C-alpha cells in the first residue's frame, strides 16, 4: 500500500518535472512562433481595418479597405490572372508529372539518373528560372524562336506580348515543378502493393485495364495531394512573375501577391494591402476546403 | 514493379530520355550563353560556344558586388540551417518524449503556422521589424525563419521511430533529458537532420519575397534579389544575366547532387519544398 503511494508520488514529481522540461525544450521555438506568426497574423487583421501609409498614425477605417479592394477593378483583374496561371500550370505538371512517374516506375536503364535529371530544376530559385526563361523565350534572339524559325514558324512575342506573357510564365513554372510532382507520384506508386497487380494479371487484365482500374484509383490520394498543394502554391505565385514580366506587359500578368506588395510599399495603402492579403488567404482556404469536401467523389478510400 | 520488355519499352525509354534532354537544355544553354561574348549572342545558336570567354563573369564580379552577394546568401543560409535545426530538434524532442498537458493542442498550433501564407504576414512583419529598427539588417531577414514548423514535424517523426527502450536504458544509467536528447536521440536521427538541413538551406538560398521587402542596401542583398535587379541593370547583356544565374544555381545543384537521397526522401515523404 505504502509502496504504491510512494510510486504514485514519485510519478507525480516526474510528471511535474517533465512539464518544466517541456517548457524549456519548447521555448526557443515557441517564442519566435508566436512573435513571427501568430502576432503578425492578428496584426494583419488589425491593419486591414485602418487607413495607413506605414508612416503617419493609423486611422480607423472599419471595413472600408475591404469595400475598396472588392470594388476595385484591379482586384478582379489580378485574381483573374492568378486563376489563369493556376489553371494553366496545374494540368501541365499533372499530366507530364504522371506520365514521367509511370514511366520511371518501370525498370528502365538509367532510371535513377533520369529521375535525378527531371528533379533538377526543383532545387533552383524561381528568380534564376525566370531570368533563364526570359532569355530562352526572348522574342527576337531567344533560342526557342530561333529553332522555330528553322521550321519556318514565326514564334510569338512570349513575355513581351500580352496574349503570350502568362503562357510563358506557366511554361517556365511547369518546367521547374514537374519533377516535384513526379517525386510525389512515384512515392505513391511505390506504395501500391505488387500483389494487387499480379492478381490482376492472373485475372487476365491487360496493361491499360490495370492502369485504369488499379493504378490510377490507388494513386488517387497522391494525385489529390498534388492538386491541393499545387493550387495553394499557384494562388501565391509571385517570384517568377516579378522576375519575368513584373506584371507586364500592360498589366497582363499582374497577380494578387504583386498587388499586395504594390498597395503596401508603392501606393502607401498598407490597410488595403493587408485586406487583399486576407482576401487571398480566404480564397485559398475556400478552394482547399471545397477540394477536401469533393475528394469523396474521386479519391480512393477518402 | 512491372518489368518493361521489347520494342515498346525501347520507345518508352527514348521518349523519357528525350524528355530528360529537354529538361537539361535550359541549364546547358545558360552555361553556354554565360560563356559567349556579348556581340556573338543571339546569332546562329550553337550547342558549344565557338569562342568561350569569361568576360561576363569578370563584368559581373567587377561591376556589381556579386562576390559580397554570394557571401550574404551563404551566411544567411548557413545561419538559418543551424538555428532551425536547434529550435526544431528541441521542440521535436518535447513532442516526442515529454508528457505534458495540452501536448496535442500545442503541436497543432505549431503545424497550423504552415498554413499561414507569407504574403499575409508581410505587412505586419515589416512593421514589427521597423519598430525594432531591423529593416535593412541581416537579423531582420533571419528572425522570421528562426523556427520551422515543418522541421519540428519532420524531426518528431524521426524521433518517434527511435525505440524508447534506449531512453529507458540511459535513464537507468542516470542520464537526464538533456543527455538523452544530445547523446541518444540526436545521433540516431542524423539522416532526418541531414534531409531537413538541405531543405532548409534550399529555402533560405532561394527565398525572395521577404528579403525583397526587408532589405534596402545593395551590399546586403541576397542572390535572388541581386539577380532580379540585374535584369533591370543589364536588360540586354544576356551573357552577364546568365553568368549571374549560373552563380545562383550552381551551388544548389552541387548540394543537391551530393545529398540527392536526402532531398528526394524529404520531399517525397512530406510534399514540402
């Protein structure tokens, strides 16, 4: 009796001590986490309710900033360009990423090397990628248009032409990210047990049948993951636009994040900038929630 | 894994290999262009430079503070890696090994920060740094990345895989939490730490939006910032721009090739880059 009591007492002491240890281990990360994530998050909401140019005192504005941002035709334009980007980029990386992943899941010669090559652009910076593609897609002296000219094709103006500018950004981005999609889908493919496919072969299923009825359904959770992540990243597109077109020509590729930046640091409307950034966050959350809700319809075991 | 045989697999291989060449071409063309003389640029393109010259690199390093810029990027990236490993591994240990009330809630509060997009934090973070007098300083760039929820998550996963019997054995030998953390758990999760180190280096090396907002002076700039401003400065000197791109891309490629296994494992396991 007394022994168990003592054991319990020592356990309580140990538990209390563990709490202090936990505090000590967590403090170095918890302090910056609160200071640089939670406090600014709340402050963003506070700033969005004020009229402020970052210098003179803040003036209460209620929901005026949200009204102004929602009523501004530029907002609709930048959201539309961002959606154009996301809808161009997603199918490209998905189709090519899936094709490459399926091919490189087979025992091909030099498979590891090939995987490494497709993944290479993922580790480079968006700015470098944008600068390089600006050169490749240069309307007059770029190598792409020069090669097209060999075949008698008069290449487009790419980033210098309002109708082709977003396509150029999408192309460069897809080149950079296709390896990322490939790696995620390869991991998904490798988690499909070999027995499932072997059983299907015994049942007389051909390769196409196996792809449609086994591989793709079992891969659907990975595909879902890729779609969710790609859309979240796609809506936040900025770096490559900044370095490739700076939103031009004539504002044709101006995206939401660039507008947040411009409102805050160029036009001295920090309140509207914060309001627009929160609006973008809300849109991203909504898009993600809709996908989570819709996944039951097509994702295996969701 | 299906074994590919016959003509069809050869066709498949050719397609995949051709695709890989297409993927490699922009890198090759960047190097070739950086070694081409300004006057020869844009004339009949050839895969190997006719008269390779280092003039673009000389221009880059003599006319712009690019050497300083490389050091800035390197210093900031290394500092980020060291700090993030320290803060993340300590927190991961608490979540993996220490019992305390509200642990799941605190862990969720950590993970939730991964969902907050940078551009929402942009304005308030800038204001905060301004009030602390940290605009246009290295510390201002560094502070928001002193913690990584992704790192806490990754390292906690690795620590959970370390058998608890090892801790118990160490406890019997009289070791406290600090010693178990440093001598038992950390050495055993070295592969996960390596993965995290590479990914954290990569995100710091390539970061653009926050440094763009917080840095002003030319001599504090990081590589992506310097490269972006080079576009304005050398609009048509494509050889100089390509030399700048090579300088920016090459160290990351080298690191990737050295640590390929870790990078791929980390990204495939978590989906974060």
